[in-house]
C-alpha cells in the first residue's frame, strides 16, 4: 500500500509498505480522508521519530475485523481515535484522561497518511466511533481537532456573555472562534499576522480582528468597551503571541494555553498582578472519549461549520504539497489528504 512517509516538513515521500496484518480483537480500516494537523508540521516535535507515517485525524471504512470484534462490521463508516485512555487509572477516574500514560502510548499502525491502517485491540475497544449518516468522511476528519477544542473551552470555563480573544487564527483558532460563537460569547476578537486568516476569522464568527503586529492589548480595549478580554485563548506557540496574551486578559479572566512553545522555552508571568486580580492560567491537551462523542454531535447537528473550513483536498501523491501548505500557514485553512483520490 502507499503511505506518505515523513522525513521532515520539506521531505515527505510516497512510499510502498505492506498492508498491516490484523490480529484478534483488531480491525483494518481503509482510510478515506485524513487531515493534516498543525502539530504534524511541528518539526521539532516530529523529526525525532522520523521517518514515520503521521496522520491522526482520519475517517474511513472497516474492511476487515479480527476474531472477537462484536460491535463493528465490515463496511461500517468510522472515525478512529489514535490515542485512547485506559479509563481505570487515577487520572482517568479524576477526569484527566489526556494525562493517562496509556493515552500517550497508544496509536494506530502505521498512521493516517496511508491507504490502510491497523487498529489495535485497545483502540477498537474505546476509540472507534460510527459516523452518523449525515456526516461525510471529510467532515469526519474534524472530529479529533474539534474534540480538543471542546475540551479546551471546558477547561477554560468559557460561557455565554464573555468577551473572548483568540490569538492565532489557524484551524485551531477558527474552530475556537466558531465554538465560542455557538457558546454565546458576547464579543469575539481574533488576531493573526496573515490577512487571509484574519478574513477567515470574520467568516467563522469573530466580531473583530487585529493584525498581531499592532498593539494588541490597546486594540482589545478599544474594541471591547475599554476592557481587556474575559477569556484569552492562545493558539500559537510564538513568544510575541504569548506576551500579548499575558497583557490582554481582564481582571478575573482566564488564559487558555491551547498551544505552547517548544520545550526549553520558559514564559515569564507577572504573577503578583495575576494573584491580585485573580487571573487564571489553564492548559489543555488532546481529547477524552467524552469530548470525541460531543464533537460528533456538534458536527452532525451542524453546530460547528467545519465543511467550509476545507481549502484543499489532495491525493496521496500530493502529500508533500499538503505539508508545505500547512507549514507555510499562508492561504490554506484545512488541508485533507484523500489516499484514494
């Protein structure tokens, strides 16, 4: 079968490897669509495992089930979660599923940028979801990223009536904007350095946009009746953006670090000011099974406008172009690889 083998962002090769053999309790899925995530082009994070087949936002069709698989059958249209928690450790039982050691170790074989993938038994048990009839494969690629957004906004306790500042208007930022609007945020302000993405932010629910090269805190005050933002969501690991976030949160507000800088980079926090004004800093990583189930509901009910975020649908032979588009972060939003295109 064909796979897109990752060596680095500018070196993604279409190669041939054997179709995985499945065992007891496993399944083989034909990948119909696989989204390129922003984390796929975080070269400092990915290159240490290269060469490898990336891709974790997949939707496909079951073509074979192993002995003992009872809840799924050949022909089922599914979303498959790459990371699954054990659901029994103290972290899972406390609601911190994404801190579970099992979640960090699980994955499917080889990765989403392949014609087929093997779903291990543990993933079959708690990471396979039937796609609703009204959901296309390409919409199914948004389930995992949207689940992460839902989890993040839950951690940040985002609620109706708040003012929200989204720093970084890539796909994660746009999904945050879209869901903040659905949640009833009173005013949503988005930033980016890219005019294409600022226009996209307006399209998907932002009331106002700011070029990140401007004085962001000052502009937020002008756009938000003299106040800073109740909730600041950081969707980029760039240090200038992080500094802007620390300066743009209102008293009693919350900063959600949805994205972070690479390891080894420390952030200086004006802790005395934050203490005095009861400003909270929270973080969010990944998604739990409950978040995934909720994301499926949101997409199926059209509460999240994901289809219009797709800018590129590419075949396997164009995988290198897809990585280039996502890494450059210029005039693309969601790039999807369709192996059988």
